[in-house]
């Protein structure tokens, strides 16, 4: 019998218990197995878990946290959420043509994300004809020809949008960007646009790299690790074991977060006796309970304190040799901080005390090697790029770039988000990459920048984009301004999704819509050239092979590479001299081309089959900075702070513990003590009193922006929770509706999901 809470997209009142003060341990193992066994058999569960993240197994399709070196890996090298994610994909539930005869598209659109995901694996290609309300079966040949005809019928290649999620392999991503550019467009939005673009923008400018420069070895050997705007206990739990190793070696850790997170308090390693029968390992030595958007002010104040400490004792604080030899802009940066940092503004923006920030300075002064890790808590702010530039300033001051145990560590949330970008999935790839493509494939790629995610939605909305192809992902639920995004998708003449499971993007679709079912990461991929493997790049630039082990969910499934190669061949014919047929037959052919186009991938086929693969080189480690000045750049960042009018709060959207990306596996958030509902808003008890609200009241969340349009997320249960004062939190994708398309981070154009000014409009008061 269907659960009405998950069938109609809503849920009941939550049961609230005290938040946890530690993460993982035996409950993490138990919950991983419980969910896995609800999806598939004990044998398949054992097969997936014992092969995940092993050198001859498959890469976890969940997060991008790297694996230890082959000789240092556990036999069970996975986390609770990774186990759930892979067995969610390995489920024995199947969606057949009969399912789509039973459920019209209009009804699927009323179902919840959880319900859609729980129906199982897609098994046959389906089409929704124009003006129809049901999907119906279509042959692979018919489906691909339909897309090819639509593409060839466009007035301009720029009327097509090619979207990619981080689930795609390197090989599939390279083929997709090659297809799009051979077709004639750079419209290649991806999930990085919505999550991580601020990191790339800041790091390209200041260091000349678009990603981090640390390895697991650096994490282990750091004296101090900052974890800023990040919840590793839920989003990448295997990071906790790396932090524990750092602590074991004598390192310290600072957690900077608007919420106390269990994983940053104490970690119980489930494969160590101390994590099973002991108290585990305390992680954060200092917790800075910061206001939303206060991170820029914090690092500016910290940097000023370091400058003042150097002035008081010249030659004892700053890395002057490093600054003089490898950086530019120091004098201007120092003058800017002295002139602009105001302690009243800092304390108002951060919600911290001066004593807390001075204690942090003292901890920094006792630490020679420092790593700063961050995630979407920084990147999805209005001033996310300046904030990350200020983080770089902090590291440059003491020479903590390009040496062991130090550096920048932006943590990517999805398994191959970083690899997709390396392979060319970006609407504004540098000209050197395009020139390499031209040399390798004898055609001239378009030079004009394409549309990112936000620009693509706007283009679909106003009719400039007419066709949308998605390689994995759940576009309409991952994007902001949900109602506007859905309207934009419905404006398209054709939408097509290469997917493993059902999601809302299949129900919110163009006039004609296609579902193209594909192999999962855990499944065997057998082509005419034999059994194939794919590759991925993790958050620390390690590239390694992934070998599927399970039999495919359906004999009708095609691989991502096969779908894209056949589509390119049908669309382009002999327009460009690319051997699409050879791509499909043998992925070695794709990797050989990659080795000629992408820096760092020489001898790709030979190097990637070695245990553990290889690490892409970082010029920063060699003291080379490909910036405007040829050196690492200090920057001057204007102070900014989020302010809410009286009677309003600043809201952030976040992920529950039992969720991956847009898909909730259950209605629980175990570490935060929320059970049975996702329609909750977490509010500081003092703010509840000031607003005249009580625990369990029902409210609408209403955001009002400069366009004067109210955006409303309806019927949320109020939960008293230790959020930073003046700040609130609620889950996405349910609250994506509150963020307008135009509310984006400066420079990066990333939606500001960590800075939503809302009022809580009371519906029902609980007695």
C-alpha cells in the first residue's frame, strides 16, 4: 500500500528528538544495511559493497571524496550514504512500459521525489508525443532519430542546451562536449554552475587553477584544518576518517558553520574498536557558530589580526620569503584591510565575539601547515567568490600554498563533478582547450561562450532555447526558482533525459519528451570491442578506473557513451571527421583522444589501469601560477554582510542525512533529530520567541526580492534548533522555489541558496 506522505508529495508532522553529538558508529552501518536490503538481495548488497571503491571495482556513484592509496584501503571502503546510493542504483525494482500506461505524466508530476525514485530502474526507452499525457515505448533507433531530427531542424545550434550531472564518466563527458561543439554550440551547463562555480572563479583568478591543490596526504599531515560551510558527516562521511587520521597525528581542526553538525563533533569509526565500543574521536577543537554570510568578515578579521601580529613582531608571523617570491598585490591587500575592517561590522556580520576570533588567530599562529576545506556553505553565497578569495589571502600570508600539509580544498559533492569540468563540460572553456580539440579532430569549435545553468533556464523561458538534452541529473529539482524553471522546461519543443531512475524532470518536460535508460556505474558494460571500463576524477585530482560488476538492469539499456555516440553520428553524419563508431566499440579510443587534448592525461590508457590510477599534476605545487600577474594574487575584497529586515530571518537550504542530491531516501534526518517529515524549518529558539512562534507551529516560508514577487514554500513545521541567531534552515529541493533566477553570486552566477531572506507566515498554531 502506498504511503500517502510520499505519494502526494507531502508528509506528516515530524517527530523531533535531540540532535546527535557524534556521527557514524554502529548505527551508521545498521542504517546502511537496512536501506540496502530494502532495495536488493543480500547477495547483491554484498557484491556492491565489497567492490565499491576497490582498485578493480567501481567508483562510488555518490560523493567525490578520494580513496586512500591501494595498500591503505579498508575492505569496506564506503560510507553509510555511499552504501545507500549504490544499492539504490542496484535495486531489483523495475519500471516497465506497463508502469507508464498506468501513470499519466500529469499524475507523476504530483508525486514526491522519494516516491518517484522508489519505483526502481528504468528499463526501456520511452517517448511522450506532443499533447499526450502518457509515455509510450519507442525503439532506440526511433528515439535517437527523433532527437537528431529536432537538432537538425533548429534555426541555430545555440537553440540547443546540453546539460550534465556529475554522475557522468570522463569518457561520456568528453563525448558529450565533443558532440555539442561539433554541432556548433558551447551551451554546456552543468551541476557545477549551481554548486561549485564560485570556487573555480576565485581560484582561477588568484592561483591560476580551477580546483583544489591538496591530496589526502596533505590532510593527514596538516597542523590545522578549517572545515567551513560544510557537513562531511552527511555529505561525504569518508572525509571523517581522514580528519581522524590528522587528529591522530597531532593536527587540530576548526569547524565554521551556522549549525552544529554531529560529524564535526565526534567521529566513531565503524571499522575501529574505538568507534564501536569506545567514545570515538573528538574532531573540532574550536566551533565557530557563524551567521550566514559572515565568512568573508571572519577571514578579513583573521587576516588583519595576522598582519597586526607581524607588525608587533616583524619576521615572526608572515611567510615573507614566499610572499616576496611567489605573490603579487600584498601591499594593496594589507592597506585595504587596515582601512576597511571594522570590528563592529565584523561582529555583527559573524555573530561571533572578538575573543573567539582572537583565539582562532592564536591557533593559527601555533600551526605551520594549514588546509582550508569548504563546500556550498561558501559557494552559494552572494559574495561567495570574494569570500574564497579572502580564504586564499589567508593561506598566502603564511605560505600555505604548494607545500605538504597545506592548501585549498574545495570539496565537490558528486562523484565526477570535477572530471566533467576537466573533460570540457563548461560553457566557457579556455581557447587552449578549443584549439586542442581543433587540432585533434579537424574542425573549428565555436569560440563564443555558451549559457550556464541560470542563463539556459532564461533562454528556455523566452524561447531562445528549444531543445534540452540531459546527461543524468534531475534538472528541474536541482535548479532555483522551481516554478519558473518548470515553466521554462515546458516551453521546449523537445526534452530528453539519459537516466537510470525516474525523477521529476521526466514529468516536467517539453512538448515531446524522451526517457533514455542507461547503465549504472555498478553495471557491466559490454560492447563489440569487449567489456569496457570508465574513469572518474575525484575531488583531489586523482583519476582512476571504474569497473562495473552487476548484470545490467535490463537487456535494453545502453551505456552513456553508446547513446551519445549514436546520437552524434545520426545528427552530424560526416559533417566532422570523428569516428563515433569507434568510440562506442572501445572506450580506449576515447581515452587516447583525451590524452592528446587534455593536459596531464598523457599515456592515459596505460596509466589509469595501474592500481589507484594517477594524480593530475598541479602547477601550484611547482610554484607556477597561471594568473594575470604570473604569481599567486592577493586580492582586495569589499566587506559585505547579509541583513534581514525586522521580523525576517536568513534561510539556507541544506540536505538531510538520508538524502543524496535531490533524492531523499527516507523522511528522516537522523543526526539532526528530525523523523518522519521534510517539511520543517529549523529556527533558533530566541528567534522563535521574538517572532511569537512556538515549536510545531505550521508556517509558510515567504521570500520577497527586488522584483517585488513573493515566492512561497507552503506548510512547514517549526522546529526549535541551535541555528545561528537570525538564521534558519530547511531542506532542498523543497525550498528551491524561494530563490529567484536573478539571485546569484557575483561573478560565478551561482544561485544564492545559502542567503534567502524570508518571513515565517503562520498557518496553524499547535495547542
